[in-house]
């Protein structure tokens, strides 16, 4: 099994999926952090990060924690696509004759 090579396209797809899963796990924490930072001094709605997440779930439902995530995924996937496209082009246009050691 160790001798089998994984293709570049499979690596890029797996990396993209792993990145989206990672962002999905971190997004609610980032939302709570942002809401805590945006509180005014006299207007404290949330007392802690867990309080913020609980109140968000109660008021907006579970998917309220992911409000705005579709744009983030779009931005992330387009940046990933552009990076992957440039990487694939650089690998496929590599000329071994011009490489000197």
C-alpha cells in the first residue's frame, strides 16, 4: 500500500475538503469571538464565549452559527482554485531540460 502514489488531483481535492471541514469547525468560534469583541462597554450581551454560542443557538438556531459562511466558503474555494490552477500549470509546464543542478 505504501508503494501506491496518490495523484495530484486527488491530493488537491482531499486538501480542499479538509480545509472546508476545518473552516466549518472554527467558524462558530470565530463568530463568538467577533460578537464578543463588538460589544460596547455599557451593553454587555454576552458574558463568555460559551454564553455567546448558547444564545446564538437559542435565537437563530444551530445554523445561525454559520450565517455568512457561504460567502467565506466561496472566497476560500475560489482562492484555493486559483492557487491550485497556478500550481498545476507550473507542474505541467516544467521543462526538465532547463533545470540545471
